[in-house]
C-alpha cells in the first residue's frame, strides 16, 4: 500500500502544477492525505490575515476539493473541514480498498470555532479512515496541526492537542499511519509525546533534514511527518522532490 501526504498550500504554487502532480502519481498511490483544501471561497474574509498572510482568493484553488476529486476520479473523496464549512482536510482512497469507517474528531477548540484576530488560529481536527487489509483493520490519520503565530515550538495548546490525538489513537484496535503537516519542530515535546506513545517517527528514523520546497524561504525547514505503529512494515519512505507547494510531499509504502 502506497500513501502520499501533502499540504497543498491551497494551490498557490499553481493549480495546473498541482493537478499534474496528482495525474502523475495516481497510478502508483493508493491513498492521498491532503491539507489546506478549499471547497468554496470565504468572501467575507478576503484580505484578512490567515497564518500570517492576507487571504487572496485569486491565488487560491477555492474549488480545490472538487477539482482534485475530478482529477482523481478512481478514488473516493472524504472532505473534513476544520474552519467553518469550506476549508480543511481531505483524503482520497482508491476505489478497490475496503473502507470500514471514516470520520474526524476535533483536537484543538471545537467545531465551528472562529478565532479573534488571525483566522489561522482556527480549530483543528484529525481525519481518519479505517480500512480492512488482509482481514485486519488499518487506520490512516490525516492532520494539520495548530498554527498560533508563535513559531513551531511547544505551547500548552499544542501539548494538549498531541495528548488528545494520542487518546484517540489509544482507543483504536488497529495499526496506525499518522501523517500530515504538524506545524512542529522535531525536538519539541509535542512531537516526542507521539514517540513516547509507541509510534515510530519516520522523519527522525530516516534522517530527513527538510520537508519544505524552494517556495518556503524561512529557516525552519520542518513541518511534515509520518508516524507508524510498530506493527507496520515500512518498505519505503521518502521526501519527494516535486515542487507543487511550499511543502514537499511525503511518500510511504507499507508491506
């Protein structure tokens, strides 16, 4: 099974560039876990600060959910927003896979929370799909972690966010692949909590030094991670070189 995780940056690196990436990868990918997906514009927020930058709808794929789903028509699309109804997480599961359950839970603030000030500090959820594979359950978790304007270091909210995620993972009776843009540096306790909980940090294990593309010019080059439970057999893990976002895609093949 082959899984690709990507923060799409809302298509700001170019819609055709991003859609071409999905066309090229669809024959060799079973599951896409995507972050920063829009399904409609937020006209009332045009020009407002989000994640430290003003929203400009002309630069965003405001129908990204629909356009990516159409490009990947051999997949089932699951969209789980975390800011109002039109922005959030998306997973695409190849039609030949047996989906047992799918859903989301909020791990920072509650669904519908609209922050004061920068709207990048919105509520956060994790999206999950549980598959039946070789007669056993496997849960894939997609995540875009809290941005709060305080860098990618530990805060009380981030530590609580990690604890809430671990509580959900502990409730599962399945192996786990947990991926996404965590908005965290690798030496934080918020990341270390997942390792303490028994998950394997593949970014750490494989000595990854950056998950960001040339579109990202800041010095801290970490954001994206894939964790797996100990029963997962990893055949291949890598940071892909495709420059289709300010993040680079992460690729995982499991046996």
